């Protein structure tokens, strides 16, 4: 008898292998109830199959994820480009809205002040600091601009006066500058005075009669004694004080124009030639 047939373990393995092959072959024949041996073998192999199936799925999912990461990156880059494009469009839209608002304000002012002729201008530079004490605009003598012309914001509030003029530029001294002075009127009380800048973004109205009823909230405009057109809004009274050692009052005026955020102005081109 051959030596390998004397090895009981080898014979046992051969028997099990033949049984497995026979069982597998038999299962291809169609639906049937499994034998006890097949059930036992299936119980042994099932956990092994589960492990291999799980590992196979994990490997497959890993490579699928790598592929999807590349796709997601490409999509993310496209989305970022779209966000940038939309942001630029939003900025442009807001600029159009702002420009439309300014033009509407200018049109409303012109409709209410048919006797005043203006030339629109952009501010191109300003003095250092938060306040627009002095600044330059992009219109000059080529556009009919001359020294001492009044400068207004888009709503028609008084901003300043032209001091120097070039061919295509002009310099503006604002009413909040300490070197500025404007003849002014309290619309409610009809009291006259002089409005000067105080270098802090506010204005002081001086030479107000001691018996004046001027009070907080009163509107202050240019007067008939001003070289500027009458009735231009300068600001509103914030506080009233009595000059010590004097028979006069003075008032702190908050400018109606926003001297921190000026971008566009309009120059009054039909000016009087006398007064302050």
C-alpha cells in the first residue's frame, strides 16, 4: 500500500475536499434542501466569505472614493468661479443702484430749484484724514468751472466752494474747514449769522442775537447776504450756547452733507459775485 494512504490526516483532507466538490457540483442542479454536511460546511465557510466580501467592498469603495474626490474638486473649483462671478455681479448691481439713487437725488434737486444750474463731478482726491476739508474734483475751466462757485452734494446740501481751477480739475474748500465762512439763516426764527468750520466735522454759527429763539433741530440755510444761492441747506442746530462776555449767542451746527463719505458733487455754475 502506498505510504500516503497510510497517513490518516491526508486521507481525511482528501475526503473533505471530495465532499465539498460534490456538494458544490450538486447545488448547481437546482433548488433543494441542503444536507447536514453541506449545512455544516456552509456554517464554516460563511464567516470567511463574509470577511472576504467586506474587504472586497472596502477596497472597491476606496478606489471609488478616490475617483469621486477628483470629481468633487473639479466641481468645487467650478462653484468657486461661479461664486466669484456672482459676487462681482452683485458689486456691479450695487454700484448701478447707488448711481441711480444719486442721479435721482440730483434730478429731484433740479426739479425743485429750477433757478440753479449745476455741473456734476466726481471727487478724485482729498486731504489726509477722515473729513473732506479740502478735495479735488474732475471738472475744471474746460467745463465752465470758476473760483468761488458753490459745491453741493447730490441732494443739494452745501458742501463748499471752488478755490483753484485747472483745465480739467478744481479744488474745493469745504464748509467744515476752519478757513471757511458762510452767511447763514435760521429758517424758523429768521435770525442771521455766520457759519464757520470747527475742524471736528461740525460747524459753528456765530453772531446770533442774544434774544434769538434759535433752538436744537432748527434748519440753517444760506442767506440772501451770501454769495451762494439762497436757501441751500447747511445743516441743523445741535446745541445753542451764549458767548461769555458778549451779548450774542452761538450754535453748534451738524452739517446736512456727509463729509465722511462724499463721492460725487455738483457745482453751481450760475453764481452771484458778492457776499460770503
